[in-house]
């Protein structure tokens, strides 16, 4: 049991977990499930030395993942700022997996030279909002009604944490 770096053979399960959130709506801005091919390029830009993807595995079963991603790639003044995203298999929600992944991500940020970590979530995702607040994230921004789910408009909240 534990957290480790994602491998290419984890990608089918990562895509499956992500697509659970897509199908449920209001968890991600994607409205159609992603394919394995679409996520291969996503995984390829996540290097273990700067923008890793971590998975939580228990009993040889991947139950969740977290990615640290570049914020506005190529803009050097923002090189110490990154976005964090996390997803847990719906069968394993409320078991502390997202907390473990987030705690791990925050702990590795100094070694990755990340000084600012933020998450962008739909305002309807109260579970993620509460989790982020528990870890000291504060609301850094709000974009009202920017996401449209078949006519239902939802805002996005930016939560940020200054890494010490």
C-alpha cells in the first residue's frame, strides 16, 4: 500500500478514474470521456523531476491519482507555481486517499522548486473545497459561471497554498 510515481502501465486505470469524474459531471470541465491515447501525451509531459503524477495503490489496485502540472508553461516568471489535481475511484471515496495524495504532493513541492500550489475546482465540488481548506489552501480567485454543462452554468474556484 502506498504512494508512488505513476508508470505508463497505470494509464488505463488513471483514465478510468478520471472518466468517472467526467461522467458524473461538475468535477472537471471535460464533458466527454477521454481516451487512453489522449492521456498518453498528458502523462508524457509530467516528469518525475518537476511535474510528477502520483498514484495511490493498495492490494495491487490503483485507487486514486494526483498530478502536479505546469502553470502557463514557458512563462519563466511562473516556473515556481504549479497546479494540483486529484481524483479517487468513486468506490474508494471518503477513505482518506485524496488526503494522503495531497499531503505527499505538498511535501515534495520544495524539492521540485514549487513555491505556489493551486487547485482549480468547480464550485459544486464541496468535498474537494473542504479538503483543500483542511490543508491550508485559501481561495485565491473565483470565475463565475465559466463552465457550461448543457445549459447549467457553474463557476470555478481557485484555491492556493504558499509552500513554506
